[in-house]
């Protein structure tokens, strides 16, 4: 109906059409990309607030996994003598744990993010998937720091990084995508039913033990392996260990394909569910 | 037609009542599953009954550079309209086409984090409201200067007083430069001097050809700032046009058309109330009164047998819960003897007595030993701050307390 007046042709006019949301629609990636700067500010705020009050600040990102590694190495590596794919147990454990920490932090923060951000969501517009995505990206920043720690520990044990190391981003992206997919599902559900946040702690606990982090995949009995195949995080960790430890067996291609498939299904369904629910959520909170 | 920047076509928004209250835990949802209405037809009717139309078939257009005031009573749909236009909520039907970058200011301090410093919050809030990083960098000094709190700019805002917080938040907002600005009553905060500064800033902005949508209860501000106004009534466009005419129409509407209530007669009672109403001093029925005007509560009652000591009582509550005061006729020195017949009693509440808000009146009748009739929330009315700018007054509605008392501080220097 309206054209930009000739005099203002230099300034592009943004046209928005506001209409009812209907049906099942996927994620609007193009729109999220346009809001990338807001995402970076959200991430910056999250990190800033998370470590501002702590005297040791960012050091906690390193202290936590280091302390966990020591405790687990004593009990599982030294006392229980769990096998560790031919590398020292601390390296083996840390190599799985930091990916788990990334996933865990992203999911626990991201699942409550929609409710946590309700103050802003009801006052200003931005693509709402940005709320859980913020948690995933800020958890990724922590992951990068922990990754530095892992390299340091490897060098301490005399393990030199080898060429599979180049594939690390693939496994990190797979894990991040999976975390985001789960956050889409859970943050929408949490806004409707606060039960989600109470169940989450327990769920993550079970998931932790159902994933080969403190033990190698090889000690899982053959007839239960298929469960591990269905757990995309197990495959991601398996692949990640192969990439960083040099000595660990490579992940079966089939397992990786299943992991990618499961993640994509979760992501697409999560995005549609989120889209479906977000308007109801905003009317409600 | 080239200068139309906002075009709204039959925009509607419905909410389902009850949904907001129920279903917050999974147990509630599961419960709901088992208590579904058996008949689909009944369920449909139930849904229809529970649907609240916050907006219905709203259509209008806004030209480039126009400053449009949006007015209407509470619940008329003003906020819903702004939220749809700023994309926070999606409409249920209809559409709106907006040409240009929209900046919405529905709250002061959107996105502020108490842990962060003033400077950090400028960056944060500015980005959330749609400014680019370069824009914020460029305006940082100007924003800090405008806020007038340079000394504390690197202190976390949780240590700020509420006044400082508001100033900073407003300073950010005042430097937003979208092509279309949507503002919701945010002027209702801050001290008078700062408010003037903000109004001035907004005025300057609109002079620069920016399109502004401005929602307010403050008719003074609307008249001053807006060239045109849109009056919403129960979710529909009641009138639109030149500001002066629309403000006039709003005032006329506020004088009300609703007449009182009538009660079913009860033949078994020696006396019973038959009708009640809220009027102004001239006897015109009103639903809303200005804070400075008196309001009259009228009760008509029938006496069927000679009665000694018949009393009337009105219990006034504000915002549906807190009882403020009661007015009982036995407070009179002599309680009148009633012959059978129909009577009418009225109670005049003075102006500058009740603060702005929603009031409900419980009325009752009886003798000292027998309560004959008692009706909860028989009458309701609203007191509005129409004639006065109460922003800097102790009795403005956001502050605590329910009544305006004619007492003031007296000061003297004693040392």
C-alpha cells in the first residue's frame, strides 16, 4: 500500500506485517540472525552476572572441573580401577566431563530461561528462542575455558594433540545443538508447568550416569549398547574423546549418524513446539 | 497514500479467561483432563463464554510524523494494542502493517540488571530497546549527562535509589531514535522537573518528524503532545480525530450512561432495598468521577410495615479488597421511624476524599437486632485523576493509602 517517498530512497524502510500466528511453524533463522547483536549482549550479561559476585570469578570455570577430576580419579580411577581407554584416568575423565558440563549447564540454565526472562519478554520484542540460545552460547564460553584446561592437563601427562583434534568443533556443535533442542522443549514446558524445573535435576542426574563419562563405552555389556547409540550425548562424548585423547577408539559412523539424526528430530520438533507454545506462554505470564 | 506508516486492519485479540489462573502445574493439567466437559457443545459454549475480547475489529491508519494519543478507560484495550504493534503479543485476527523501525517503550528500565553498573546497563537496555552499539557509544556521554547521575555511573544499579534508577532508565529511553516510537504511560514516574525534561525531549523528537503512538491517562499530556487521538472503548475504536474533540468525547463518556442496579423484591422482609445508583451532585448517573468532584450513593428502599430503627449502611472498599470506611445511618442522633412506603436515601462523599482507583460499595439494611438485606459490591465506581496532574502529589494512585486527607506538613527552623 505504501511506497517509500522518493526523497528517502536512500534509507531502506523496514516493513513489518503483524498477523496472527497459526499452525506449526519452524524456527525463523533469518530473524534470529538479524538479532545476533542482542544475543551477544545477552550472553555478555549472563557471563558478567554469573561471575561478578564471586571473588575468584572466571577461575571457577577451571576450579570446578579440576576438583571433580581429582575426586573422581581417586574413587573411580584409583580405588575402583575403572578402565580408561589407555590414557591416565584424569585425562580420560576430563575429556568426557567438560563436554558434559557444557551440555549440563546449557540445559539447566536454558530450560528455565523463558520464565527467567519474562520481565523482558512481556515488555519488548525479540525472537524468544534467543532466551534458551543465550544459555547455550554462554555455556559454550565456559566450555572453551575448560577446553584450555583439558589441553593443559594433557600436556602435563605428556599427551600431544594429534590431527583428530581438528574435529573437536563438530562434536561441540553437535552437543550445543542438542542442548538447544532440549532447551526449546523444556523452556516452553517449564513456562506452562513449573514441574519441569523440579524434575530436571533428577533427569540430568540419570542422564549423567547413563552416559559414558566416568566409565568407557567398552565396559557397557554388548546387549545394552543400543541404548547408548540412542543417547546422542554418548556418541558425542565418544567422538570428542577420540578427537582429544588420541588413543581412544573412533566413534562408529553409524552411531554418529544416529546421534545427528536424533538431534535434528529433537531440534525441529522442539522449534515447532516452542513456536506453538510461546504465544500462549506470553498471554499467561 | 504514500505517507501512511501504520495501517491497522480489523485487529482483534481474545484471551481465554481462566487459562491465566489455572494450569500452572502438571497436576492441574492432568486434573483438567479428567474434568473435561462431556458434551462438546457445552464445552464450546463454555469456551465462548470464557473468551474475552481485549480488542475487536480495530482499524485505523497513522501518517508519517503524526503523534497519536491513545486514550480510553482501564481495560479498553490500549495496552493490548500497543503490545500487538510492538510485536510482544500476536493478534488473534486481523493485521497491522508498519513501515519503519519501531521502538517500544512500555516500561521504564526494560532489561536493567541490578548487578550491572549504570554504564553497563545503558549498553544493555539500549540494545534491548533496539539501538545499535555504535549509536549507544556515540550517545553514551549525552545519556549520562541527561540522567544527571555521572558520579554513580560505574556503580551497580542495585545501589541506586529508585529516583536515580528511573532517571538513568529514562535517559536511555529518551535517546532512542526509531522511526516509530510507541510509548506507554512511562511519564507517570520521576519527579516533576525530570518529567518536564522528558516531555520536552519527546516534544523535540516529534518535531523532528518522528511518528509517535502515546498511551496515557493524563489528558493534559495528551493534549499537549498529540495532534490526533484515538479513543478506545471496550476493545473497539469509539472515535478518532483531532485531539481536542476526542478528549472532549472521552470526558463525555466518562460521565457515564450506566444507570444503577435494581434488586429483586422480597415480600417476606419488613423492609428491603429495591434499587441503588451512583450519581454526581446533579443526579446524573456516573461510573467514573473526577478526583475533585463529589460522588453520591443513592439507595431506594421499601418499608412494608411500621418500623422503628431502620438503618442503612454503606461499606466502601478500594480495589476489591480493602475496606476503607463505613457509613451507617445509626450514626445519626435520631434513628427515624418509618411508616410503610418507598423511601430514597443518598450519601454524598465529598470531592478530594477518595484517591483514584476502583471502588465498590456493600450496602445493607436492617434494624439493630436484625440484618435484613446485605448486597456485596452492589455499587461500583471509579475515581480518576482527570482534572489534576497528580504525579508529584502524595495522593497519586501509585502510592500507598486510600484517602486524601486535608493535612499538610508545617515546617519551621528550630535551630
